[in-house]
C-alpha cells in the first residue's frame, strides 16, 4: 500500500505554545481518515501543515512533495474545503467555474456542470455566492472539488453551519461523486457520529499529540464496551477499564485490548461508538 | 503562467467593478456637463454666430487645434484625478478583502502561487486601471466631439471642417495614453507600499497606509529640521520627468499673430526618452518591486491561526 501522507516527528510552535507536538503517522491511498479532536487540539494546524499553508518542523511529505515548499505542484493534486464560507462572496457561479477552469489543469468543466445539474445551484448561474443559501454554497463548493481530478481531498469542518439534511447529503455526495480507491480523504469534524460510518481509519488528536491511530475495522477488536451492574461491575472494574460511566443505574465500562472470555459472563458486550471512545481516550490522556 | 495571469487579472476586474464603473460614471458626468455648457452658451446667440464665423473664416488650423486640444485637456484631467483615488482604494483593498472575507483559503487551494497572485494585482494597478481609464477618456472624447458636432451643425456651422478636420485625435489620444501609464509607473512606489499594507494590516488599511506617511515627516522635522521624506512622497507627483521644458512664451507667435503650430501638439511637450532614462523612474520601480516582494512573503508566511 502506498502512503500518500507521511509525517515523522512533525511539530508546530506558535511562540511558546506547542500546537502540534512531535506527531508521526501515515495515510494510505484509498482511505477515508477522520481526524478527531477537541477545540484547540491542533487539528487545523496539522491540516494546514499538510496543505502547505504553514511551515512546520520535522519531516512531512504529501504525495512525495514538501507541502510548504512545493505548494503549487501539490495543489494540482490536492483539494480542500476549509469551511463552507470560504468561497468569495462577490463572485458569480459562472465566473467561479470559469476561473477554476482556466487555472486548474485537473478541473473538468463537464463534470462540474453535470454535478451542478442535480442541485438547486443549477438555475442560479448568474447569482453571486452571497445570494445563495449556505447549503447551496456547500453544494457548489463540493461540485467544484469533485470535478477536480485530485488524489487527496482535505476537509476541515466542511459541514459547519449546515442543517441536518444538507449535512447528510454532503457526505452522501462525497462518497458517490468523489470517492474511489484511487482517491483519499482526510476529514475533521465535531460531528463524529455523522461520519463514523464512512471512515476507514481514524486518528484522535489531543493537545497536539496523536492518542489513537487505528483502522475502523480494528476498533471493534481492540475496544469493547461492557454494560453491567452490581457485583459484576466490581469484578469488571478489577480487570481495568479505561473509562466508566453511569447510564440508568447501570455501568458502562470501556476496555482496551479486551479479554472477551473474561468479560462475556459479566454483562452485554458491544462495540463502542467513536464518540464514546474519543471521550474515554481524551479523559485518559489527561489523567 | 501567462494563462494564469490573464485569469487572475480577469478576476480582479470581476471583483473590483469600480475599475470600469468609476471612469464610466465620470464620463457620463463630463459629457452631461459639456452638454449643459453648450445649452447655456446657446443663449448668447449673436456672440456665438460671431465665434463660429471667426472659427470658420479667420482662425487657422493651429488655432482650431489649440481650442480643441484645450477642450480635450479640460475634460480629461478629472479622469487622472479619479484614477489616483481609484488606484489607492484598489491596491489597499486587493490583499486585504480576501483575508477579511476568508476567501484567501479558497484562492490558496488552487494551484496558483502567492507570487502570481500579488503580481496580478500589481499589473492590474500599474496597467489595467490606467488602460481602462485611457479607453474611457477616448470614448468620452468621441462622444463629446459628436455632441459638439451636432451643436455646431444646429448653429449652421460646418462640423466636418471645424471639428473633425481640425481635431488632432492621434496626438490627443497618444498623449493621454503616455501620460496616464507613465503617471502610474512614476507613482509605483506608493502603489507597492499600498499593496504591502493591504497584505499585512489586520484592520483599516487606509489608516495604516497614510499614518506613517504623516508621522515620519513630523518626526523628521522634529529631529532633523528637514523635509526630505515629505517632498519625496508628496512632491513626487509634480516631479514626473516626462515633460520637456515648457516654452510657453513662444506658444503665441506675436510677430505673426498666430499660435505656434509646433507647440499646439501635446506630444511635442512629452519626452518619453527622458522618462525612460530617468534614474528616479527606475529607483521608484525598484522600491515598488521590494514592497511587492514583501507583500508576497507576508501572504505566503502569514499564519493567522
């Protein structure tokens, strides 16, 4: 498997503040990697480093290029949506398509037109971006991005401020219009539950450090939640859960690398949600 | 590279519609004012008939050329004044607005370097704005000549002879083109400074651009009792090395009681060679280049997170 992004000992300091602290990871071709972290964890800084928007220490290679020094070359093969609001508000839809067509060698006007034909933006070619609804702006942006034959797509909170219908549609379109095994997606969002079923891999970041880097398939094997109560809870606690919480008088305990044979008699086992795992990991990292 | 530049410059015109709206608005006002002027003077019937008679029969070609050139200059200077203001606001906004509305992240997601972007904005300020202004000056000139012709015809004059046979179109237009573009190049250090301010300032670029231009001369005066900075910045406009030494005394040849034909031509007063060989022109362009380079670096290395 080829690694599209390789980070070895990557750090980024802002004065005395360390936003990204000695991070190492790989992102392979054909993956959808979710980068999850609380506010101020260093997600956006890390993405900026990957996109060549900020300089960092350590070795970082994206598509075999140094992202900061070879940004123009990199941008031919990377797309990113940093926030729905970043499309210039004064530009007309048709002008935007003309501009991207004349500056991006990998942009297909036909594909963009075909994608827009199914959206509400289709009849608004002469409208300025500021006259479109937030949802339409997101559709427009995604159509442009999907029409670029890029190898890596980076999404930083792409659905922020959109209503639930548009958010669902956005990710559905992302999978149908953009993704295939030749392409790779790196996405951050606060709404983990909305994307966890499309992710192939996941990374947790907290205080500039990566506290989990795993494939979604391995999560089910490596982590398990036990729903238990009473004496059994005491027994389970002695096995060493990484987190514990109360729900309706029962205990839910989260185990890492679980010994299922020992846990099974103590209650119901199931795979934890990414959100619960995330909370447990972040709390665990802080203690 | 050139394809990107054309696309980027076209984008500047889309974004800053004032590039063409401002000169066109002035053109409309100038044309309306000259039309109103003609209507007003029409009240002086007798004097007008005398003037038309004089222009047709007594005055020579040089006199008619001088009158029409004076008319051209009278309606054109205001465009240069507007261009100066337009260029100031355009350059101060050019690298500031994209940060304010956060679209900079979108622009930077395309395979375009920061240098290409800044250069496109510089080229727009140095050439596109002046060229659009010259085009509108020429258009206004033609519109005004057509209006004047109509008026002369109504008054019983021969417009083909009085206007179109006498107006030095090429001379007027070439002079307008040279003076406008040369003025932009001459003021390029300020244009570069404005671009740099618009790239680095976090708020109110207008204030940030002019504050140093006002404070530095004050400090210089307090400590050194000199005005070198102030005269270099504010006096620069008057020092443009484009014109020949004016010999206005010979404009009217008193012996022959006619206008000196040689001096009626605007191009006769312009010395492009002197401009191109002037060290201060090139020094100015170097200063502009340094500021533009600084703007590129600011855009590339700035990290607002």
